[in-house]
C-alpha cells in the first residue's frame, strides 16, 4: 500500500542531472563520486537511490534497522524535524547508510551541512519574530486596544449617570378628559 505524499521541507536542494545516474550497484564507489560531482544532494536522496538500486522496500529497511514504520520515508525526505532529535536523526542516517553500503563520511557530511542550513534558516525566522515583537507596530496595537478598553469602560459607567425615566406612579396626577384638564383630587 503506498504511503501518503508528504510536502518537501527544504527547498535548498538542487536537482540531480540525469547524466549522473549511476548504472552500477550500491557498493560501487563510482555512484558516490558521480553524486559528489553534481550539486548538493541530500542524504535522503542518496539513501533512497541506494535502496531502489538494491531492490529493497521501505518496509524491509525498517525491519532490518528496527525502525518505527514511516521512519524510512522521513529519512528519505530529509524531514528530520519529525524525529526525536538531531542526534537520533544522525544515527538513523548512519545506520541506513551502512545497510546500503554507502560511504559514511560523505553521507554524514551531507547530513551535517543540511542540518546546519536548516538551523541557520530557523535562526533567521526566530530573529525576524523577535524584530517584529520589538517593533513599534506592537506598541501601536497595544495602545489601540487599551484606548478601546478605556472608551468601553467610560461608556459603560457613564450610562449610570444619566437620569432614569420616572416611574408611572410619580408622573403628573392630572387627567385629560375631552381636552379639559381636571385635577386628580376633584373627580
């Protein structure tokens, strides 16, 4: 049963040119050399390519490495945020690479570079959020909310100062009969 497609988390990766597609097996070092010659290739792309070349399914890799179902997909998509921590992600990538007989140093160097890029992007986002918090916009919004609250309180308590309508018993005791006024006591 095919797994649901997950969005790609890092747009910093470049495409692999078709001329670098390896034709030999996963243990052959020429496939890694061809991948290195191209632009940056993510560890997940390397692992996926090696798994497909070896003919193993995602489930087989998960069983051999004792991984939780779905972790192979996460590793192949370089979605390390979904894992417990970067240390676990690095260990999973390393074990998966050993199973696929890939060069460990090259694979982990690509992982570290990608993780560093992700952390830099995360820092930029956090820095931008802090800048927005300290900007004058938040002060203006706060003052507007405070002014609205003060106006509402003034309006609410100001209504009690207005004279209330007199009850019917205190209204004029005069009756109007056919246009003539008769005092209440003379009836």
